[in-house]
């Protein structure tokens, strides 16, 4: 798949500018490395999007397990990358300083895989509940499933406060659920199951046994690390690289972009703009898939 001309990647240039404004030495190492990997794979993707996206059909039935770790690290376009990485930058700075780099890196690596596993379980459940095998064909790509999990962790480790989402004030503890619905409402091309999978993985860590299992499986003891080499981070610093917009305001801007782009869909990946979220790459159904789908619909009548 050919990416857009690099000169037109405004989202990528804006992301690099904002990282520069924050300062490389202010960004903890795991967050910085994760940003770098995502940017590098956007510029030099290992495979086409239709070969890296995750689905029940491709992973479970065709045994292409590489998609589990490839899908969260590839993005559809520069705006998809921009909004996901700005969110990672904010969450990563707060959580990595709170948890320490070794444990945060452990979380990023494990959550990237777990979100994909839970995503496939959800799509399988949806297929059975809706009696529609097309859910098993849905192929998603992007880092936002992991970001939803990190949002749950951030609200857990930094409780209190409210969030403004689309003009609605909601307690941070429940903000991820409203955001899940808002994204699906205004950007139906995003993956509901992918974002829900992230929330569930986050809850498995904060409310379930996942954290205890991770601690038991850790080979070495990981304690809290102080980042004396990094200047203190304040909300004012965040405003310098988001033009004064909060994360929720950036989300609203993404939704407006999505609304402006609706009605301008194309089969070409390069003409698609998905500024936020786990993204479904467009795909052509084979004759056999169409036949199975029609047969399934007929049998339900």
C-alpha cells in the first residue's frame, strides 16, 4: 500500500512539532520509544494495512498471529497517527512517572497483545449474538484500543475530576464509556469492539486479577523509579503542545473532521481519513464471502 506523499502528512509534522515542544528529555523512555516505533512504522510500514489489521478470520481461522502485535503499531493515515500519539504522549508521561519505566513498558507490551485477543473474543460473541458472520471478518488497526486501556489506568491512579465530552460533563471514572459511545456515533468507521476491548483490559487490570498475574509472572522485582533526570511535568506543559486543547477538545475536533469527511469515502486507502480510533481498512468481499453472507441472511428470514 502506498502512503500519502510525505509532504502532505500535516498530522505527522504537527505531531513531531509537538514532541519537540515538549522536549525529548521530558518524555520518559518507554513512552518515547513507543512514539518512535509508531512513527517509524507509519513511514516504513512492515506490510500493507490489509496484511497487518486484526480479525477473527485472519488470526484465528488463518493462524496469522503476527497481526496481534502488528495491528496496534500501524495507522491508516497521518491524522489517525496524530490523535493516537498525542493521547499516548499525555497518558504516557503521567503513567510512566507514576509506575516506573520497566512496569509501564511491561503494561504496553502485554496490553497491545491482550487488546487484540479480547477484540477477537468480542467480535466472535457479536457474530453469535447477531447471527451475523460478518463480525468475524471485521479487520481493525491502530493503537487506540491500548489507549482506552491506559485511560482506565490513568483514572485509577489519578482519581477525581470531571471530563467534558461533547459538552457533557462526566466523572472521569466513567468518561471512557461515554467516549466509547460518542466515537461510534460520530465516526461509525471506527471499531466499537476494539475500543471496548481496551476498556475491558483496563478493568481486568484495575478491578480484576490481571495485575496480580502480571506481578506473579514478572521475572525480576520492579519498583518505583524516580525520574530526577526529567524536568517536572505540569498541565501547562501539555497545553504548549496541544494548542491549549484538552484531550476531550481534541477528540471533539477529531469528530468534526470525521463529520466533514463523511460522504467522501473511497476504496483507495490514501483517500480515506480516519482521524481517531481503531480503524477498519476498507476491503472487497470475495464472491464466497458474499455468498455466505447472503445465505446466512436468507436462512434467518
